[in-house]
C-alpha cells in the first residue's frame, strides 16, 4: 500500500501542514513596494507566526529585509531568543511587571502605557543596572490597551525623563482599517500627539497590514507592522482600495488516505448519521479532525482535493478523522487529500472556511497548530 512506502513527506501522523517559504519571501518583497523606501518593517510573528512557526520562518523574514519581529508576550519573545535570533523584538501586548527583568536581560522591547510600567522599569534598573527598552502604546480608538489621548503627552514626558527606560518608539493600532472614516479619526489623534512631541530618533509606527495595502496617506511613521499578508492572505480593506498586491498563501493542509471502503445505499456516515449514502458511496478517510483545528461546524460543507479533483467531505468531522466521498475517482490508501492549498488546477482557500463559519481567516489559520507537524518547503 502507498502509505507504507517511503515518500518525500514523512511525519509521525499521516496529516501535516506545509509551509512554503518561497511564498513568504515573495509576499514580503511585494508588500515592501507599498512602503516608503526609508521605512523599517516589523513582521508580526505572534501566535507562533499565525500558526506558521515563528522560529522556522524567522530566517526567511529577516533575510527578506524585515527589521523587527513582533510578538504578543515575553514567552514568545524568549522562544525567539532561545533559538538564537538577535534581531530587535517588540512585545506588542501588555507584559506583566514581573517580566520586566526578563525583557531587560534578553534585550526584548516592551509596550509601555501605565505608570506601573515605569515603576517596574525603575525596579529592574535598580536590581540589574539594565534599562527597559520601550515603545509607548497609544490608544487612539481601539479601546484595548494604551495611553488615552488626553494623557499621552504627559506620559511620554514621564517615560523620556525616566533614567531606567530607553524609549525607542511610539505606536498605535487601527481598530477598523477597513473603515476610512474611523481610520482617519484615529490618524488625526495620532498626528496631533506626534506633532506635539519631540520624536527625533524614535521609531513611529501606526500602519498595520490593511493600512499598508490600502495606501492610507500618512507621513508620520518610519516603520510598518506586517502580519496576515506575510502569509499570503488579505485582510478586510476599505472601499477606496481598488487593487491588492499579488500574494501567495504559504500554508497548506494535507492528509493521507488511511482507509477506502464503500457504504451501501441508505447507510449513515459518522456520528449522528448527518450524511446518508444515496446509492453506493466510495469513502476515503484521513486522520484530521476537530482536535487538529478543523471546526466541527464545517462538517458536510467543505471539500478536499484528491488527484486534482474536488471531493466533498461527508459526515460529521470527528475528533481525529474525517471522511470524503470519492465515488468515481481512482485512489489508493496513501494518496494525499489537500484540505487547504493547491493540487493541479484546483485550490481551496482558508477564506472559504471563514465564510462558512462567519469568522475571519486569522482565527482559522491560528487554530491549525495543535497536533499537526510542520513541513517547510521551497
């Protein structure tokens, strides 16, 4: 049988995620065309690089001209440091005060927006002699974390005057980059604050992926933060954006057929028999289920690609396995079914799943990381 043969893809399970590093490199080069030539680029690699594997793709990101890596937590930053990456790293989220020592000792920059952060930096300096590297986070309309506009200038001055802090930059985040009006209101707040303080030598960043692709007009920045588009996916964009860069999805999801059999007319398939065979149905099973991040609510609504042909998924998706109707298709155990990605002329995007589930592609690619091996290709 095919699944007993040595092949180019060998993992502990007959299910895996493939990451195409060439696609990531191409995406960076394409996106940089939309950024000011003198602007730095921060690649967002939080949530294990949106499920792509932060430490595995970091060399490609850095070799393609990325200047900074952005993470969500100290733990994520430490993973990169432990894997010998010495590039600048910024924790975009809120770091607990007890973690300031770790950040200073490992040259990880933190987001700073509370007086408690200044106090924690001071204690770290007193204990270690090391300054906390910081970017001040402004809340210009996201209402998540950050300094409110009415307190921004006072807080910036406090940080600048604190001998325990090396202030590196100021940044904010757009809540609705797809909404031109709301984004312009955030930009007005950003402009007013930045224009009212001395920003010489500071890194200023307000543009996320959607703002970069949309092409909002803003001169008060010298770094952009690129996330979803690095991995070949487009976020929601404003109506005025009429064109998008050519991007290449980097992630594919594949599984080998572990069993093929025929269900007779009237027989049910999987738990609760939500699919009933009409006539003889040739069924292929692959070892991917909802414990791997494929939502059970996708049951009976998605397709795979087998030998270049789309095949419908049938029956409830189970914890570890799912079934496909491959009636009329020549196949053997060990053949590959592609759930996400391209096979021949057919292609399935994560966006199709997001539309079915009424959610965003970000969420779904981050889910595919629990038990699935990562295979990196070029």
